[in-house]
C-alpha cells in the first residue's frame, strides 16, 4: 500500500487493485493509475474537506466511484456523473464493485459533521476519521467537553466492535490533530490508539503544517506509538506501508 499526503486531511492511497482519494479540496494530486478503479471519498461538506473540483476527475478516470457523506447537497453533483455518486449516512455498510472483488465501506457518525470511513479492500483495512475526533476546546464549558468525550468514546467502541470480529486492526489510520486545540490536540489520537489501534498512523487536519506533528512526537503519552507515526507535514510525501 502506497500512501501519499496531499494537503490537510487529503490522502491518496494506492492498493494492488484500487486507488482511494480522501477529502480532497486542494493541492497536487499524484499521477493515478488509470487501469485501477478510483474511489473518491468525502467525509463531510466543510470547505477544507470537500470541493466540487473532485467531479472533474471523472473526465480522465472512466472507472470512478464517489462515496460521499449525505450532508452534502445532491445539487452539488453534476448531472452527467450522478450515476457514479453514492451518498452514505452514519451507521451504514455498503459493498462497491471493484473488478472481481468488492470494496466494503462502513460509516460512523462524526462528532462534528458528516461521517468517518472504515474501508476494506485487497485484504487491507483503512480508517479515515474525517472530523470524528475528541474536540476538546479550552473555551468550552466542562459539560460540553465531557459530552464530546462521551460521544467520541462511543464511536470508537463501535469501530472496535468490527475489529474484534476478525482481529484486523486498520493497516493505516488517518486521525485529526488540530493545532487549534492547543495542548489537547493529541487527545483524540491517543484515545483512538488505546481503543482501536493501527499498524500505521497518519496525523492530519493540523492547520500548521508539520509543527504540531513534531510536538506530538515529543509528547510523553505518544512515545509508545512513535514507531508507527508517519508524516512530517510536507505535501506529496509518500510512504510504502
């Protein structure tokens, strides 16, 4: 599996028989193998996760499927490609044809907008959180932050239940570490690793390039995970997993 960081929360993931593009809205998209089916995921409608420019990809990739959160208005989709677009809400599971196999997509309700994705394909499992996170804002009331933590914990338990069925933790997990949360930016990532786990973790949604990534690596609570944390914040950086 090859993982390329594009920008913010957007990544391109290439497997043996499929290519996945998550939450693209700007940045340079690497060259995509047109012989492989392309699946384009959108976790929610926020402008730092979705732009209608993704629909331009249909012109150069005939075997393309869009899997989009149902909080995005249907009229944002051009009529000519509507048959290639599938809307998914929280708590759904769908199988999408991919050659002789299928891509299985599970969705989870975000603690902000839209959904998070758990995707199985080619024997690999990928988790992209979108904006599903423990949003601990210092300026919020204690009760509100506690409510956020409870909601986030519930979602992680739902994901963990799937993992426990087959013992397959995600091969790659993409988790927000928003620098605007200041000292609390890593809490959602830490809770995710304690509850679910992953073979490789890509922090995202940083808002400050790679600065916060280095701070996370220096955090005492994250030291045990240093061997699986990937990324420096440099755009178009690629990793072979």
